[in-house]
C-alpha cells in the first residue's frame, strides 16, 4: 500500500516552484488545466510523492451517495491511498459507517476509486491508480 497526499493551491505553479526549491522536491509530471492553472502535478522527494493541482482545476462538485454535495475544488487537502482491492475496501468502509461522498467508479485514466469523509470532514480517496508506477 502507498499513500499519496493530494493538495490544492490557489497558485499551484508557485507552490510547485517553492516545494522544489525549499524542500527539494522534483517535478515528475505537471499537466496544465484549460484555464491556465495546474490540473494535476506529481512531485517526488526520494521515493515519496505528493500530488497537487490548482484549487478548482478540473474538480467538479459531486453529489454524495448520502448527504450534501461536496465541492472538492474548494478543499485544500485530501489524501489518496493506492490499494489493490478497492471494492472490498469500499464495502468495509461503508459497513463501518464511513460517509461515502463519491461512490465506486471506473475513471478514464484506468483507476477504480471512491471517496469518503473521516470524522473531521477530511476527504480520503482510495483507488487502484499508482502514480509512481504510471508511465
């Protein structure tokens, strides 16, 4: 199992530059959004990785299975966890009472994933996409 923090920044390009300069991260991938922001970036530090993008870039609000809509673009921080058996994980989380805010889905980039809130309202996404393994 690997965990990939996923962050949102008002000025993602400046954040990338600062993280590389201040903390020694290296750009692995940076994809521009249509609006000029950053849709998705992957920064490496040794074998560790963080993913980030511009707040609002390509992140549509979603209607959760239960409860109020969640606007992912307005959240500053989420956690993405790459796992092999996401269906089993989803079923276990739901049975344990996790608030599922994005039900299981197959993405256009080959991942199967879902998202849930923890008790403090932080978004945790689990899926089969392994950014470090993608080529």
